[in-house]
């Protein structure tokens, strides 16, 4: 029942209830001297916690 989304990087499967919150989002891999991991940029974001792990829309 997930939505299939084709991207240049590959195919994503997204829960239909979540797709409206993710429209326009960007996902990237980031590495620096202290950490590495995926970084999400969401234009619908209204606020983010101090650690950067969660956000509100």
C-alpha cells in the first residue's frame, strides 16, 4: 500500500499518510570530522529539536 517514488538515486517507498509531509524534502549524505550520516531538509519544517534528530511540520 506504500507510494512508489522514482528518484535519480533509486526507488523509494513511502507510507501514503506521510507523503504530504515529505513533498519537497531533500536527503543527502554528509560527513565531517565528528559525524557522518543522512541529512534531511524539509521545506515544510516549522521547528527542530536541539539535537537535530526530530522536527515538526
